[in-house]
C-alpha cells in the first residue's frame, strides 16, 4: 500500500471511530453486531477497526455476554 492510500485508510477508520463514539454516547451500550449494522454506509471491517481504535485508546469497555460482546464507553 502506498503512503497516500494508507493515509486515507487510516483517516477513514479514524472518522468511523468518531461516529462509533458518538453513537455509543447517544444510545449507550450495544452489541457489536448491532453497532456494525447501525452504519450501513460503512463496511463492517471499517466499523470493527474503529472499535479496535477506540479500545486501544482505552475509550471503550467490551464485555462478553451469553449472546456476544457488548460495547460501551468508559
């Protein structure tokens, strides 16, 4: 991947992370499945990368439940 494409990919993930953060801030904890479906204009991979970005920045809490994983803001 060249520098320009890599930069635009990272920028897209960062923008998606902002959208994920705002969604969780407005609506509270949700499942990863529901969260990925909430952004029908984004590929699921991008939403998952955004979740990872926020988790790495210690802005999310991810809990295992019987039905899957739930994501919430810290």
